[in-house]
C-alpha cells in the first residue's frame, strides 16, 4: 500500500496528521462547538426558495464579488457590533477557515511567520503550515489569559508577519480584553508592520462586546467571523471578515475566481434574513453554557471562565488522564473533545437534555474516582 510519505509531498508535510475531530455516531455529540438546534422550518423553506431561484442560473458563474451577501453581512455587523461597516470593508469565503487561509496566502507564505498564543485554535497553525508560513507558539498564563508582557516580548523577538488573537479563545473559552488587543497591535506594528487577525468565531456568545470597532484607524487589523456557530449553520461553510477596504482588495490577489458558489450565497442570504430568530438560540445557549460552568464546579471540577458556547473543564492529573476521562465519558454515550491540552477537556453547550446527559456522566465519574 502506498503511504503519503512515499509520494513526492512537500517536506514540511511529511509525517504530519490532518485536522481530525472524530465524527463518531454517538447519541450526544458535544465535541465540535456546533449549535445543537436545527434551522427553524420557515428558514428551511426560505433557503429552498432562494436556492431554487439560484438554480435557474447555475449555467453561469456566481457573483464573483458576492455583493448582495457582503452587503447583508455588513448590515448584520453594523446592527450588532457597535461599528458601522460597509460593503467595501467586508469579505466572505467558505468558512472562516478559508478566510484565514486567504489571509495567510496574502500576508504570510514562504519566508514569513505567524504567531498564535497557545493553546488556541489549532487550525491557525495548520493553515500556516499549509501556506508555507512558519509557525510560532506564543505564551499564555496558567489561567489561559494572555500574558501581555510576555506576548509583547515574543512579538519583539520573533517579529511575525501575522498575529492571531482568538477571542473568545478556543478551546479555553477565554475572552481577550480590548486593551490587550490594542497593546498587542501596537507592539506588533512596532516590531514590524504585520497583520493582526482577531478571530471572533464565538463572539456572539460572549459576555462582552465585539472588538470590531478597533478596525477604525488600524489598517492592519482584521476581525474574522463565521456563520458556523451563532447562526447554527456549520454545514453552510460561510465565514467573513471586516477590515480596511485595502485588506479586502489584497485578498482578491489570492482568492480563487468564483470561490463562493451561487448556492452558498443564496443559502447565506436566506439565513441572514432570519438573524433575529437564530440569535434567540444564542441566548439559550449562553444560559446553558453558564449552567454547565456552575454544575461542573458544583460537581467538583475545575472550569475555565468561558465566553463561548463551550466550556473547558478538568483538571485531570497524570499522563494521559484527560484522555482516559474522555474515553469514559464516551462509554456513557457522550462525545466531548480532547484538544490535547494536558489535564483538560472541552464540552460544547448542547440542548438542555444533551447537557444533562453529559452532566450525569461526569458526576458519575466523580463518584467512581472517590
Ligand atoms: N476560528 C475558530 C476559533 C474556530 O474554533 C473555528 C471552528 N472550530 C473556526 C475559526 C472555523 O470555523 P468555520 O471554518 O466553520 O467558519
């Protein structure tokens, strides 16, 4: 059997593994930070209508600049994020992963580096590798907040071309205050003009506000967003960014022509028409997230403060201890995530019933261990 390493693949890909959150068929799946609520029926109908219209023109390429969709996204951001943005400030792609890939293709690449403060979203490093960008792992405090002074030192030392700040952070749930982002932006620019990407994939679940207003007067600051979480549309694959219009112009240099299919654009437009209904689920999920935090603590677990739709819990001491607990929770029909952070696991807030199933499992485990 031919193995990957038998092929003439690029040296930096040899011996590496792909992104692989397990997609297992178990009763309760709380491992990939999805929204547990299916789209409401009137929205499903509206999607069908919009897609039917789009289908009539599928012999033609879609709108390459996705103008109607970007206008609707700009309106959503202006209405919710405390800052007026226009069509020219917004760009969209197939998931925020593709947004990040386009940014790294434009501002990273061979001979350049990107930094993230880890543990954080593993795809930042993986997409960096895929685009030939060197990856630097920046530090965090023991409580998973960003140590501003240590981060500034890392920026001065490595002078990266791209800086990732994920807020709320995945997998820890930690929010990053605006003053930290301002300080890191200034420190990064002082070291070398560089692109600072604020990944706000989970911001709708946050106790605090979006950092979108920070793009004002900061030409190298990008905020990336997604419809995969708050909008409950992970299957749609729609991510977007807001930044100075020059950044939007720059990513045109690397985006594939017609990258966003007409079906994707039609579906996303339908979902945006139902923003108010979809965001009501966000309120429920925030309440469930807070309940998970409280009940995990009551059951004797340590929990990291969370501003996202998931909760990091532990602490499991000893080599492989977290993975063993992951397996025991799975044996009880509940799939959570082992992100490889030593001593910790992550659970996504599901429906109240799903969360009850998870809480029953972890309470049972606690009894077993005493
Ligand atoms: N950023 C962060 C921090 C994430 O956790 C995720 C998904 N897990 C993404 C970006 C990518 O999301 P998508 O490609 O579905 O928009």
